C-alpha cells in the first residue's frame, strides 16, 4: 500500500493518489525529490510550493529520503504522492487504485505491468522516463516497436537541452564511451547488454554496395 503507516491521522481525506518509482534512493534524493520539494532544509523551493505541502513523510534506511508527500488539492482535500523503490517489488502496491504512476528510470517488466493495472480505473496515465542503456529491452520494444493508440513516446536528444551551451554539449558528448554515446546523447538504445568491443557502429558500416562474386564470404552467428 502506498499510504505509509507513519502518516499523521486526522488530516483531510485523500482525493488523489500518485506513485513515483525509483531504482536508487540516493540518486532519487538528489534528482526527482529535489525537483519536487527542494533540497533538505529548503523544502518548498521545488516544483511543489511550500504553502501547498501538508506533510513530508520520511523513508527508512536513507537519511533525508522521503516515503510520501501530502499536497493540498485544489478542492480543499489532499493528494498523496508515494515514493517507492523498485527493490520493494510489485507486491507493495497491489490492490491500490492510483491516479498517476511515474517510473523514473527503466522499471522491471512486472512492476511496470502492475503500474498499468493500478491505473486501469479511469484509464489514468503512466509515465516512464529513462535512458535506454539496457538495449532493446522489453520496455524499449513496447514503445519503439509495438505501436498502440494508448501509448506515446517522446525522444529527447542533447540538442533539446537548451540550458547547455554548444561548447558544454561537445564536452559532455566527448566524455561518454563511444558505445554509450548514442543512447546518452540521442536516446538510441545500446545494442545488447554490453559490447565486446567499445566501438561505435558507424565506424564499421558502409553504404550498401554489390561485391564481386569471387570475393570470399564468411557467415557468422552470435547466440548471445
């Protein structure tokens, strides 16, 4: 359940329930949580205004990490945002009816489908934001290859990041290993879980051409 037992009783009824998943609590603390509520000691300096925050519920295990955020709803009630790690598993939120789910970084397939199930009532939205470093995974296939009217994908490249100068972009691109650059810079999935040779594919490929029939041919197959 996303309603933590430590939440203070006597607060207004919860009108909307959302759940945000993360793969690493420490990274989440310094990324999404910081964007939502601000840095520790500066709560209310993030996307959620200070006067809209009803309660911040601490998580266990990692200092300063939150487990839930109660926010004032426009109607006068409150909305609950639960913050959970993939490590907790899908069992922790089975049975919930959710108004919105956000998977920050690529989720395990079973947790993703559970998120879809929890939002079925009302056909509520599910967001997934990640860099495709795991290659053409089940999640990547779902959005890139399995077309559906109920799915939308937005691919962002480094060129869409307007707060970096051109010089900063070149420096960032040069800092990535060649075999990861396309995924990190262009959002193109890394081929396989890891390449034997860290070489960009475009350095090995050529345009289609006809080869003389007397040239030797070699057939190869990689079973993975």
